C-alpha cells in the first residue's frame, strides 16, 4: 500500500537496474492478514476479553474481519495512493483515512454476515454485533492501515532512491567508458598519419632505383594500412599480427636504409596469441629507426624480444643507439601517444621504461596479460 509514485527512470543497463515495485499483491495480503490477525488475537487474549479455551472461535472471527477489511484496503489504497499522492500531497493521509473508514465499514458488514451464516453470530444479533464491532474495526483499520501504508511508502522511496543512485552510477560508468574510447581513438588516429607519411617517403625513395621492390613495398604498405584500419576497431590485437607489422615496417625501411638496418625478432611462440596494444612495438621500432638509423652512418641493430613473468607480459626493443629519456618525450610524440594509450588500457599496470644495459638501449613495454 504505497502512497507515493516515482517518475519513470531511464534504463541504462538491462541487467543492473529494474523499476522498484510494491511486491506481490498475494504475498502482501497474506502477511498483512496473518500478522494483523495474530496481533489482534494476542491483544484480546492479554486484556482478558477472550479466554484461551475460546481461542479457536476467536481466531476465526478475527481472521474473517481482518480478511474482509485488509484485502480491499490493500487494493484501494494502492490504486488511490499511486494516483493522488502527486496531485494532493497534503491531503493524501486524509484520503487514505477516508478509504480505510469505508473499507472497515464494508468489511465489518460482510464479515458479520458471513459469521451469522456460519452460525457463530446467533440470528437476531446481527446488527447488535455490527454496531459493537464497527468502532473497533475502524480504529484498528486506521492504526494498522496508515502504519503499513507509511512503511511501504518509505520502502518504495528507498527502492526508488537506490535505483536512481544505481542508474546514475551506470550512466557515469558509461560516460567514462565512452570518454576513454574517444580518447583512445583520438590517440590512435594521431599514429596512423605519422606512420603513413614515413612509409610513403620510403617508397618514394625506392621507386627510381628499384620499381619491382617498390611494388612489393606498396603491397606491404597496403597490408599495413589494412591492419591500421582494423586495429582502430579494437583496443588490443594478437601479438602475432603486431609482429607482422613490425617485420613489414622494417622491410620497408630497409628498402630505404639498406644494410644500415639490421634486426632480429626473437619472441617465443607461446606469446604469439597474447593481446597487445596495436602499433605498440611498431612505435618502439620506428623510434629506433628514426633516431638512430637515420642519424648515423653505421645504422642500427634492433632486437625484439618478449617474455612472460607470472601474469605480466614484457616486450623489449633493444638497439645499439645512444639512448634517450622518457622525460623528454612530449604527448605529441609517438612514444607519448603510446604512454597515454597504456594508461587508458591498463591504468597503472601498463608501463613503458627505458634503460641502458650492456651499452644498448632497452625500451621495455610491460602490461598485464
């Protein structure tokens, strides 16, 4: 018997939110009728109005009155409260009280009639019993009816408040997810033109001297572009595809730098299906080519390795260049974009480190499996 409605909520999640309810009518009727019947019987028994030897007939009498009054009260109060609370917020208690007086009167009338037909009320005493029972029925109906109605109203409001809070949380989580996806897409889109321009420069340098290799390089470029477009649809790709991109890129750059680029890829077969950020290793390799191979006549030796430590993947790109510091990397730089993507995808668990080991620069990409 709720006496307030709640405006309809949006439905941001099919599985996480559902509209607050008043509960099953049958279950509410059963527990209200049984609880009120037992309570009234105990009040009469403790006050001495009935004796324990008369408890059987007394329980039946109280049960009849309660059922005839409570059931229509539940129906009418629910129907009226859901329609009148918003319109008449200051008069709703008075309206509910009037409904309870009517249902108490009608229920007492019907209950006395049934009890007379059952022989519990002797013939000729119907109206006497009715007028004696009516005041008590009205008082009990008002007391229990308004109390239960208030309780269910508060319960309904609590459900509605809980639903609203959960709805806001789901909407906020969705907004954060959309924001992260938008930022991730934006970061990836910055990589693609940079990569494309470098590759086109390599092809342009190759065309005059070796058109056959230039054609082969165009095929590799087409493969790279397809990968780039497909990679933008997913935050992670299998490592085997990323390694293919690295090989294709290095082969394209070898057409430009020749023997100045030497590379080795030594990643265990067991890691080939591990998911990695797209163009992550390619960005590290491209950095070595751009800042080492193109800056000195002896070129660069690049080694790509990988290993799994417990539940973390460590991918490393080693080169024999002079090294650099991540502190000098700007957000617009390829590695700056990679750092931002790692933060979006893995939070604090994604790391990019630069160290010097055995006169080699080691750029280590680490993230959870």
